[in-house]
């Protein structure tokens, strides 16, 4: 249900104009209720009226959906025509329309009478009481009961479905507006709902099963649009309506959806999309809308914990004690081993203000550049690859330009799981007839095959062969002359062109050769090239399937080459877009949580830069490149890295080769963790500092579109200090004075150092629903599309030569299967948060997906426990048969610590950026009936840590 | 009258239509013609064939009165309820029919022998009242001759 | 070899035509007579079915109504040579019922062999099409304009406007759709056309295709017509084989093909937008307009959707010219309409006449009044015209001429030209209840007034029937009717009030609570 409160804060919710906007900008003028107004050609009378503040009763219309003319309440009188519905009638020059009259009132009253003749009159005890469109309209029309109702009528039996974790369905309150069915199709694109039967028997229904077991993904859109109590949040049922609203930003994935968090008594009642934010177009996924219970989970740690060594119980202490303890710990290491032995890991889950303060702590108090963030094991190849080729380490467009795209090239990304709202927006565009889709992915994702979605080409390649395949596509582009010569001439850096052309023409890149390497048909490669080149509105969307490889950076650069060769860049609807993962991973890199660059990607090796920051911070800056995350680990193993500050990263589950990580951590003298929960990494920590959840903090996230969005505290902080304060106090305690009164002060400091955000302000962000950097003097309102009149890189776009090399991890006779790891919709990364919500009802443990034919040859069936053995380690896991995975590959997730799939992943990395090869691990599969040794010892350790924690209370 | 349902035959029917544009209703039609009803185990195959969700298939099946989801009775009798036949006294005949078969319009007899389905106009209005007994149309059916027609055309009792 | 004609028409078959055929074949073999039986369409004189015609030196001699049992007698009477017999009628076309008609659409129905495309051509088939090949779309549409043809499916919308709009719509793909849902009770002209002269429908669709620039056509046939399904399928196959459908038809370098789709038991799927949804394999719910089918129709492409009779009417229009066709008719209703007489009437059947004849004349001169022999009631009580949602006429307005405007004025519609005669013991209450009940059963469920209102109406009418607070219910029913009429999305809910209100108007005393009235006085 659409909320009806007037928020006291910065929310400016767009009002619902009833029917979708039209493209036409041609104006016509007409008279509505005596008022002469202008409207756009093709607009509905309803939209024209509402835009001019003339309200019209309605139950089945909303401006995100095509009208169906169902409820008939929006009837209006048009001079010289018969009474008609304003949601379906189109404006025309000179129309004279009346929206209010005795006759219309009578008809509307009769219609409402008919509704309630089928409706239990429970208002007083109804969960929608006070937030129900039917109720409001009945009130407005003085409906006092049904006159058409005969007492001895036989009502049909109601459907009550409470199976879904977050919402209930009760058909008795349904008024058959079918908004739910329509949003599930038109907005969410899942097609989980249908109308069953016809006439008065028509009934909303999630197929043959209940909601829980249907294909419903609990995006919650249907609940939001339902005008009655028929579909309603369980929270609303139990808690009643909220009293307070705050606009903020989802802290899960890189889509960065704007949220309206509705609370009362400092508890969350409901979360709905912010209709004013550009990234999510008034939509959310199950995580952003529902998965927030972790915030108030009993296992949240709210006071600092310390201990002398990692085999001792924890001790609860005050923040000041903790700071003193930390200062002592780190300073000792400094004295004993020197600055180089310290470093930190910033959390992309936190705000740029918090991350900036941590990297500042590291560059001042620690006095080195040993700071990294999770982009290392995510999109660091994107940063490098796009910097090298285009000159900016970021995506080139905003999500809105999805609506302009004619050809999609989706490579190694699974948006319907990992970026669900973007997934829905992609699908919506893909359903438009004429729009074409190419998917390169070893798995059959929903973008390959789902209701009304059929990819034109699916290159179901062998994992690890991106570079070969993308080069083959480039080969076809060049040899079949599908390239944009003019663009190449005007936009690209001459010095690379000829050499590249000679290279790519070589026979080794021919579709025929590559088809064998990648296990796909050469015909499909040629087809893909032709489709991609067939439009100047072709757009690339890619993910970890490209980056998390031994040659991830090459993958990114070969992708960028395709865009440059065909001139598919710098336009609304064409470009290359990494689907950055974490809510603020773009931001973490932007504000300098990188060992080789400062805020705004200034090269730390430059003396000029060093001087700039020495001046700004009053602490001498080194020009020595810092350690990347894996280098810190390797150094620790060689006793060269001793003190570690870990902000919101669960490296003991998310890093590869966990035994190595454990060894390294245990060799460190002093590990400080800033997190919400004690996690597997805490087993090796000496200090645990309690962090604030995103609902308790103020600041900015930067999403995958380079969009800065506001984060506001919707709940009273449960922890004494904000994280930026905690960090500042640590620095201060170490003798490096750092002090801010407000996050704004940190923003101002950053603006002074990075021109691309120099014109940003909290107010501007609220007003525009987010701004995309660069936001400076030249682009005061931000920059949705990059590389428009020229490619940003000095000298123009660079076609980089990247030859395909097979990864060492390729499957062989002893390890015949290729393991891919990735994500599912309901859990987020290591699951510390989502596992502490009802999302677990859908997914209690990681499962290994295996193709039925492979399972058959191994005589395995769904539910069997198998031992998954790599060259380094083994774990045990349950299997599930699935036709979605490629034969010879298996897929699983890394969401559950008791599986700890990363324990078997090797230390192979992208040669330049050191991004782990999470997407290719050679494994063999054997039936088993026990957990692996490693898992058993780990579980023991988990128990031990639990005891340590109990002891601390 | 109808074939015994079996999955493979059904799949063949679906595959035959897979390239039919908007072919779901037509395919359901074919299935209903052969088996008399649509077995729900076919929804996944149908959804796949026409790029729909299973819910979507259910929505279509449940809209049309010809598409039943359970096996039909041995003998299906359709009775025209519309005005042309009403004008020719179908009422009396229908009463006799229901009494004889001991079921109401729209019901199936517990023993699965008989089922009476209401239809609206068979385009035979000039010579009504009309009934269809196992696909065979009878005109000028009266309270007197309806019994014999049933007896003559229905195996079982 | 002797040619014998026995109709394959649904009505004939329902009256035993197949058995008659078997019997004739059996006895012919027995008396080793060399015969050929042709299954023609029905002439539409249903009280004479099964009508058997024997061709005796070029002349067709009719016998009827023939039962299985009569066949032996007929052989004895040497009917194979036109022998005398009490069932002998002679030249069927001389029978006044037929002779007095103006058969432009049904000219060939009964005469030709519907399973033989050559027979169709022999009787002038495809002349219009051949002519049209050399006409521009504009010329074709002009003829339609001159003809004054209006949709025979119910809405009576000028056909040329629809053609024009579809032609003007710009799209790489367009469609012609033939609405063969014939859902109205008391109607069977589409059915007889489909069974008696299927090729004419194909020709009409082709003409439409030429006018609008479509290359594909769909026929949406209701499932209650199995024989039509058989005959049409065969016709389409033959037309393809003979090169009258498919690529570069008759070297006209015009492509046109037709697909037959069968419905699944839904009256509302006769409504054009619901029909299109059904053709697309979806739920047969009604779509909002705009967009109109002529702009966004089948699969979102411009679509010219016409009723069967509208389509076949185009054939004589092109053949003889629009003005010629327009000579027939009355006022703004031009041309002929195949009226269908049924219900409690002596001579039920199909009567194609120019618009303008009064209801009384058609019932008396053709129908022969109510059927005394039959226990449906000895005297005429009312006549329902235009299907289940059609107007119920009392004895007093029978002099109303059959044309669109007069019926509009009356508050009704000719609809599909079905005329159901009811004797004095038909109950107005029951009929009013039926109207609501039917609407409730067939409602697609999209809009509130029809989805809920029709059921409420049926319930209130049940109360009236069982005498519960009758007057109050009638007042509410009238208000409900007003709401249905003014707010329904499509005409199903939109005209459900027509039968109800006409019945209440003509038979008020059946709808009032005598006791209460008495008390109030
Ligand atoms: N629900 C949910 N959402 C999330 C997350 C989560 O954990 N849960 N995590 C967030 C984070 S941190 C990130 S980085 C993003 C990641 O989001 P995505 O980039 O979508 O990452 P994955 O789902 O891991 O992998 C994407 C696809 O890569 C394919 N792939 C594997 N190997 C290859 C290959 O060799 N070539 C090609 N072409 N494809 C290959 C896989 O089959 C998979 O379909 O998601 C973010 N969003
Ligand atoms: N096998 C395999 N492993 C992978 C991947 C893969 O595809 N396959 N993907 C890799 C990728 S792309 C990524 S990004 C990593 C992600 O791995 P991680 O970053 O380690 O996991 P997250 O779940 O994002 O969160 C890490 C920690 O942040 C804490 N946290 C959440 N919010 C806050 C906050 O507001 N403040 C503070 N202080 N802490 C907070 C959580 O409690 C959690 O403990 O996993 C990597 N690991
Ligand atoms: C409820 C309903 C049922 C209809 N049924 C039919 C039908 O069975 N056959 C038909 O030709 N038109 C039917 N129509 C009219 C069609 O909507 C449409 O107007 C007509 O087919 C257009 O063709 P025409 O212009 O040749 O009449 C129906 C309309 C409604 C509202
Ligand atoms: S759904 Fe609305 S109208 Fe219905 S009972 Fe609840 S509050 Fe009242
Ligand atoms: S929650 Fe989302 S997916 Fe589930 S039914 Fe509603 S709209 Fe569809
Ligand atoms: S459940 Fe709600 S949204 Fe869906 S049809 Fe019913 S009332 Fe409308
Ligand atoms: S799509 Fe991403 S940002 Fe949006 S609600 Fe879901 S998890 Fe949050
Ligand atoms: S009136 Fe409304 S509910 Fe009834 S059939 Fe037409 S659209 Fe459907
Ligand atoms: S809002 Fe227009 S019909 Fe419901
Ligand atoms: S009314 Fe019964 S067949 Fe037409
Ligand atoms: Mo990530």
C-alpha cells in the first residue's frame, strides 16, 4: 500500500499520476472541471488531471502500470461523449471534462457498494485500517453498507496463505484490481502471480503452490501496490502502521536502492522504495525491503571487547579502555617491526566518510599505504582494466539508460540474483520486441531463459575462457568489417590501433579455433558479434564472471575493446557497465582505500601527490605503494606483517584458501576488528569494536553507477560511537589527532581533495535523488554518461592486446570438474546479516548444483552429501541436480560458514590486480557421509569462540 | 470417447505446437480434445514451450470452461440452457434428464458414469431443445424421448 | 450415376442426416444403383430437414423431411428418378420461403458441395478476388464505403472505416481476423456459412487482406461447432493446394495464408479484444481501448477484425460493386442480413433479406407464427432479437422494421440477426434472471460492475422469483442496470440491462408484488 503520511524530513516522494508517462512532448490544451490545462499528447485524462492537482477516485491504476480499466471508479463526463474512465481516455485538444457531478457520484457510490457487497466489513480490526484505498473511497462517498446484498447469498470460500516469511495473502479482502499480478509481470518480471478463474470467481493465485513454494522472490512490490489488506506485511499485521519515515539507501548490493524506512517506537515497521531515487525506479528486492532483522539481532555486539591473546576469553570494556589498548598494541608493533608491519582493510559496507577516515588513519597513524578493500577480490580488475583502456575505473552509464538499450551483452553477471532491481529493469527492457540479448555465461541465468525472456545467443562457455571468446568476437568484428571506422579514428589512441588490428586478425582468434577452447559453437560466436555490432545502442553489463579470474584484467580490457571497436560508448543506451558488488565498493575505491591510489585515484608514487596530502593532513606521506590484501597475508606468513585493522570484512569466509588466511592471521600480533557481529575472523582478533548498522548512521554510499546517495539513521544508534568517531579516536589515541563533529565535515574535507565531488552536497543529493560523479564546476548536477564527446583517457581510448592464456586451475583427469562459486538472491556474501533474518527460511545451507547427466555418471541424487576435493583441500556439501549448470561444471555459494567453500579454493590470482580466481577451481567429487576434517576442526573452533564470548558476559 | 491420459503422448502434442505463435490456448485445446482434460503435471512443459510461468498457464487453463483439470466422466452430456431451447420447453426435458441421472447441471455422478455440462447455444436453435451426448448432437429432445436417447448412447448405467 | 444431395449441416445431422445417408447407400447397393452422395450445406428450411435432393437430368428434386425410416419407401417410390411421394417437394428454390429471399451471402449455400473447391469456382467463386487483384486498396475500400456495409457481428460499425484505419496504420506486419465465435443464442448464420460455403469466407478474408495489406489471417471458431471445424480445415487445405492461399496466389504476387484457431468455451471471447487475447494464447479478458485493434491488434499489430457475415458480404460487394449492393436495404442499414428464425415457431430457419422488413412480417410470412402443435405455448408472447443480451419485444412492437436505427431507438440492437420467438408460457422473470446469470457466468472479471453486479442482479432476481420484497428489489435492479450500462468496460456488462429492462417494461405485472400493491391501495 502506498503510504499517506506527510513526512517531516527530507523525503520528497513522487506522487502517483495513475498512468505511465508518454514520450511525446507535444502539448494539447483541454478543460477539466472548468480549469484550462495543458497536457502531453497521448496522456490519459487521469494523468493530466492529477498533474494539475485534480484528484480522481481510482483503485486499479498506478503510473508504473498500463491501465486495465477495471475498477471504473475513475469515470468522468466528457462533453459530447458517453461517460468514460479517465485512466483509459486520452486527452485531446479542446476536450471539456467533468470529474465531479451528482451522476458520477451516484455511479461511483454504486460501484463501491458492489465492492463491499463482496467484502467483509472488518475495517476496525483490519490490518489495512487507516491505510486502505477502498476504505478511504467508501468514506469519501458515504457508503454505509451494501444495498445490493441479499442475505441468503453463498460466498465462495476464501484463500488464506500465510506461508511467505514476510507477508500474508487473504483473498477475502481482495478487490480484484490485479495490480499485484501486473507488477509481478511488468515491474518485477517474475510472473509468479496469475488470476485464476473468471468473473466473480477470479482470484489472485501464485500458481499451483502457496507463496512460500511458488517462484515468488518476495520483492514485495505486490504488497506495496495492493490497495487493501489482501496482501500485507506480517509486520503491519502485528505492529500496526508506522509513525515516522526516513529516506535512506540500501546497504546490501551495488544497485544502491533508495529506501523509505518507516518506524515507530524506534522499531522498523516497513521499508518501501523511495520513488524519488533514480537508481531503483521505485522498486526493491527481498533484501532491501525485508532483510533488516539482523540489525536488532541478539547477537549484535554493542560494547568493545578485548583480549590479550586469541586463546583467551573476551573482556567487555569501555571504548576508552579499548582505544588505549589498541594504541598500545599498534604502537608496540610499530616500534618492534616498523610502519610496514601495519595495515588495514576497509569495509565497502560502510559510508565513504567512514572509509575515508580509516584510510586516513592508515596513512597517518600507521604511516603507510597498506590499505585495501573488498574490491580486491571483486572488481579490482575493473578498476585497472577500464582505467587502462578508457581512463576511468568505473561504469560509463546510469541504470536509467537501460531503457534506451537495443542490444544487451551480458557477460559473467547474474543480475536477477545479485543486482535484482537492475535485473528486473533489464528484463523489462528485454521483453520489448526487437530488443536483442547476448549472454556469455557457463550457467543458464534468468536472462538466458525465463518467462518472456529468451536470449538470442547464449554462449555457455567453459569457465575461464572469456578472453578467448571476447577476442574471437573482436576477430569477427574486424575481419567482417563490422567496426565503426569513424569512431576509431576520432576517439581512439592511434598508437595502439594498427598493432591491435594485426594481432586480432590472427587465425588463432578465429571463431572456429576458439569454439574448441570455449566449448561453444563458432556459429554462435559469429552471430553474437553481428548482433552486438548491429546497433549503436549496444550496451555491455558484466560481473565477477569476468573479473574473478587468473586473467580478470585481460577480460575487462577485451570487453572494453569490443565497445571501442563498434563505437558503443558515451551514449545514453550504449557503454560498458561493471555491476559493482557492494553497496559502497565504488566509493571505497574512490575515496582511497587502495594501496596504490588516494581519494580520486591519485597515484601515491607521485611526489606531488604525497606533498599534497602531507600538507592536507599534516603527516608526512610516503610514495611507496602499499600492500594489497593478499600481499599482507603473504607478508604475515613471513612474519613481516603483524598488526591488522579489519573494518567489516569477514576474510575467514570470503578470502580464498582459508587455511592460509587462518595461518596468517594467527601469526599476527594484534588484530583489531570493527564489525557488527563476532564472525569467523574474530577468532583471530584481539579487539572487537562494535560498529553501527546502516540504519544507525549518517553519510554517503556510492553505487555501481557512480551515484552518491544519502544514508540516514532511521534508528537510534545502538552503539555509543559512530564508526567515523571510533576510527578518529583510534588515530587520536595513537597520537595522530583526528577529530570531526559531523560526517559533513568529513565530506567537506574530501571535496577539497577530490574535484569530481567538489559540487556535491547532502541537499543536492536529496533533491536530485542522488548525483553521479563527476559533480564539479563543469557538471554541477553530476554526469550520468561518461566519454561523451571524447574518451576520458589521455590520448583517447586504448585498444589493449590481451592474448588468451589457459589458467593453471583448468580441470584435468584427476580433478575433472570445474567449480564456480557465486550468489543466490536471498543471502548476501558471507551471510552474517541475511542468515540472521527470515531469508534463511529459503536457504539454510550452501548447495552444490550439478548437472543431472554428471550426477548420473557419479550415481548421485539431490540431497546426497559429497566430498568436494580440490588440489589444496576438501569440504563436504549437499548436492542438488540442476539443468542450469553446464555439464562438467558445478556451482555453489559461499554464504554459510559451516560449508566454508573457500577452504578449497586456491591462491591463484589475476596477475596485475591480485583478484582471486573465485570462478575456476578444478575439483573432484566423491560420495561421503561425514564433514571434511577441515570443517570439523573449524566447527570446533567456532564452538570454542562461542565459549570465549559467553565467558565475557 | 477420450484417450487414456499419458505423459509422452501429451508431450508430443506440446512439442508439435511449440512454434505456434501464442499457441498456448490451441495446445490446451488439442490436449483437451484428446484426453478430455489438462493434467497439471503438464504445466511446466507448457510454461517452457510458450515462455510463461506455470502460474501463467494455470491462469489460462482456469479461464476457459472447456478446459477441465480432472478426467471426465464416462458419459458427458451437454445441455443447451439458452433461450432458443428455453422457448421450446427445454426446462421440462432438463428436469427429467437430471432426475434420470440423479445429478444436477454441472455435476458429475459419484460413480463417474455421467456428467452434465451446461452450454449456451449449439447453433441448432430452430429445432431445439438440444443436447449433446458423447459428442453426438440431438435435436427436438423432449421429456418423453430424452430417456431413450441416453439409454441408446450411453454404455454403463 | 445419380447425384444425391444430403446436407452435412449441423441441424440436418442432428435430425438424422447421417443415418439417412447410410440407409440410402445400403439400399442403393442392394438394388445395385450407381449413386454419388454429395454432402451439401443446408438451404436453411429446417422443418424440412433432413432434406434429400436427387439430380434427375440436371434438375434437383427435393424430398423432405426424410427420416431413416422413410428411405425404403422413397426407393419404392423410385425417388432416384424423381418419383412421386408424399415427401416430394420438387425444386426447392421454388419454395416461397426460399424464393422470396434475397440471397447475396447465402447464394451458394445448399447449392454447392462445400468440400469441393472446383464446385465453388464453377458457381462463380473467386471472381471477386480475381477482380480485386487488379484493384488498389483504396478502390476496394471505396466500394465498401459505397456499399454502406456495417458490421454484422453486433456493433454495426461502418466496415470501410475499419479497413481504412488498418490500411493507414504503418507496420511491417498486419492481420485479418475472422470472428467465428457466434456466441449469441438464436443465431446460426455463421455456422451455416461455414458448413455450406466455406470458401466464400476465405475469399472475404482475402479481400480484406488486400484492402489493408495483410498477409496472414486467423479464424477464431467457437468450439461448439465441430462440423464447421472439419469443413473449414478441409477448405483451407484445398485452397492451399489449388494455390488460392499461400505465396504469390494465382501469380498475383500477393501472399495470404489463413490459420484456424478453436476457442474453448467463453462467450466474451467473441468480443474483439478478448478474442485477440485468446488468439494470443492468453486469458480471454477484455482489453481497454484505445489502443484499438486496427492500430494494436493481434500480437500488437494492426488488425482488421470482422464477423463472418461481414466478410462474406464483401464478396458480392466487390463482384457487383458497392452501389449495386447498397440498392438493397433501408435507411442507413444497407444490403441484406441473414436473419435466423428460431424458438417456438413453425418454420424455423435462415432468411436472408434486405434490411427493413418488419418483425411481424418475417415471423408471419416466413416463420408461420408460433408452432401450435408444440407445447411451448399457443400464442406469441415475446420475441427476443440480438442474442442473450438482446431486446425482448412485446406483441405490440412487432411492426418495428428490422434495421439498426429503429432498434437503437427501441433501446435494443439487431446484433447478429437472431430472432427467437416465445410462446405465452415463457416467464419474463426467468428470462430476466437468465440475462443476469448468463452475464455472471461469462463475465471476464475485469471490471467491477459486471464482475460483481451481474451476480448481485441474478441474486436479486431470484428473490423476485420467490416473491421476496419484490418491489424493493426491482427498484435496486433498475439502479444496478443503470450502473452496468454506464460503467461497464465492454458491452457484455454494458447491454445486460437491455433484456432485463425490456422485460420489466413489457410485463410489469410479472415483476410486482401483487399483495403489497393490494395493501397499499
Ligand atoms: N543476493 C546477493 N546479491 C549480491 C551479493 C550476494 O552475495 N548476494 N554480493 C554482491 C557482491 S559483493 C558482488 S561483487 C556482486 C556479484 O554479482 P555477479 O557479478 O553477478 O557475481 P556472481 O553471481 O558471483 O557471478 C556472476 C556470473 O558469472 C558466471 N561465471 C562464472 N565463471 C565465468 C566465466 O568464466 N565466464 C563468464 N562469462 N561467466 C562466468 C557465473 O555463472 C555467474 O552467473 O553481487 C552483489 N550482490
Ligand atoms: N568463493 C567465493 N568467495 C568470494 C566471492 C565469490 O564470488 N566466491 N566473492 C568475493 C567478493 S566479490 C566479495 S565483495 C567478498 C565479500 O565478502 P565480505 O566483505 O567479507 O562479506 P560481507 O558479507 O560483504 O560483509 C563482511 C562483514 O561486514 C560486516 N558489516 C556489514 N555492515 C557493516 C557496517 O555497517 N559496519 C561494519 N563495521 N561492518 C559491517 C558484516 O557483519 C560482515 O561480517 O567475498 C568474496 N568472496
Ligand atoms: C460480449 C460480446 C460478444 C460478442 N460476440 C461476437 C460474436 O460471437 N461474433 C461476432 O462477430 N462479434 C461478436 N461481438 C462483436 C465484436 O466485438 C466485434 O464488434 C465484431 O466482431 C466486429 O466485426 P464486425 O465489424 O464485422 O461486426 C461480441 C461483442 C461483445 C461485447
Ligand atoms: S481492507 Fe480496507 S476496506 Fe477492507 S476491511 Fe480492511 S480496511 Fe476495511
Ligand atoms: S513479491 Fe514480488 S515476486 Fe512475489 S508475487 Fe509479489 S511481485 Fe511477484
Ligand atoms: S490482492 Fe490486492 S492487489 Fe492483488 S488484486 Fe487483490 S486487491 Fe488488488
Ligand atoms: S537490489 Fe540491491 S540495493 Fe536494491 S534493495 Fe536489493 S539489495 Fe538493496
Ligand atoms: S463487462 Fe467488464 S467484466 Fe464483463 S466481460 Fe466486459 S470487461 Fe469483462
Ligand atoms: S482507475 Fe480507471 S478503471 Fe480503475
Ligand atoms: S439456444 Fe439452444 S441451440 Fe441455440
Ligand atoms: Mo564484491
